[in-house]
């Protein structure tokens, strides 16, 4: 297993291998040291990571300089950096194309990996934040934070087929394992109110539920019959049993921001403490803490 973490505060990518070896890759060419040099001002801001297993490439979406960094996975070195548009908040790979959300341009940009060029842009809602693809339903979903909506997009012609209106300031999303349900984290950003999770039934085109969670839920993941929610202002991981609606919380440290599931573990970046934590999901217990770079954000796993 290989774990990669985007460290927005020091322009590095952390690589943690099976034997827990940690390596740092700098995305800019300067002389700062990863932990001790407080004078370094981040210029790229690696935010989200994508993997192309066929090409053995890792892609870093950089929100500060509006670029994608292309990294060779095998020898972990920077190959190239290309412009992708203002504020790339999230992305996904489909058919040798990278679909990138440009938050400050309110659009979806399509980048051709083979040619290294932008080939299309599609208008979505205001400040698009998260993108997810349902292979079984052949739909792309985009959460629009400042429109309180989710855009439902046909990947064939990139037409916005429908706009789903959710609660306040939607951020992260995930799908159930059978891809029948979409879960949208409504952050209620800057209101001080607890957030919620909107549950959208994709097949029947209805909203089934709105589940309360903690303050500033910004990342969600599905695990068996439960939902894992990172509440960034509550500093917790909340496990919600979708059958009983029972909620259990685990304190994660200061400002957790992103969660991914691998086997029976939740991997969470804790931005305020510069750590990656591994949580035993069944027992909701922190198994390990790994120091990474400054202000860790997105992470991705190559099994």
C-alpha cells in the first residue's frame, strides 16, 4: 500500500510506504526545509490528489497557482506542472481525461492527459467544491458550495441534466457501495450551526433524509452500512449508522479535513496538527498517528 498526502502549507507531497517510510517531494525548487523553515510561503498549495494506475502517475491539484503537478509514482519525482484554471478544488479521472472543478471560475474543466491540453469547459454552479462519478448510473455529480446545489452531469455530452438543491454550503460527497444513494455534506459554512448530510436516492430521484452531524462537515466516506463524516470545526470523525441513525464521535485532533477508507480503516488528514491518522472504524479508535507536511489536505491510496 502507498499513501500520498498533499501538504498545502509547505508545497510538498508526503509518501508513506508499507514499511512506514516517509518521503517528501517538493513541488517548487527552493531551499526550505519541510518542518523548520517558517519563512517559506507556499506558492502552489497542493489540495487534492488523483492517481492514474495505468500511467503510474500522481496528479496534484494546486489551488494557489491554478496548476496540476504531474508526478511519477515509481520513482516519486516531479515530471511537469501545467496550468488548469483558477482554484482547482477537486477532480477525477475518466477515460484518460481529468475532470477538474475550478472554484473561482464556476466551471468544470476537462484536461486531456495524452496531449496535456484543456479540451473543454462546462459551467456549473457557484464555487464548485467536490466531484464524484457513478459508474453504475453513468452520472457525474458536482457540489456547488455557493449555490447550495449539486449539478448532475451526463459524461457523454457534458450537459447539466439537472440541478439538485440541497442545504447550506455543500462540500464533500460520497456514494453508497451499490451507488444507489448519494450523500452530500452540507457544511453550513460561517453560520456556526451544525451541519447535515443530505441523502439523495439516485434511482427514484428523491431526497430520502437529512441527517444532522457536527460543525463544518467537509468530507464524507461510506463504510458498509455507515457513513463517516469529518467535522472540521467539531474536530471529530462521526460514524453514523444509516439503519438506526445512531451517531458516535471520535476526537481526531485540531481541524481534520479529509477522509478516505481502506479496508477497515479510515485515513484522515488533520490539518491543524500536521498529521495523518489511521482509525479502526469498527471500534472507532485511533490506531496510529503519522507526521506529514504542513497543513495536510487531500490524500489518496494506491493499494
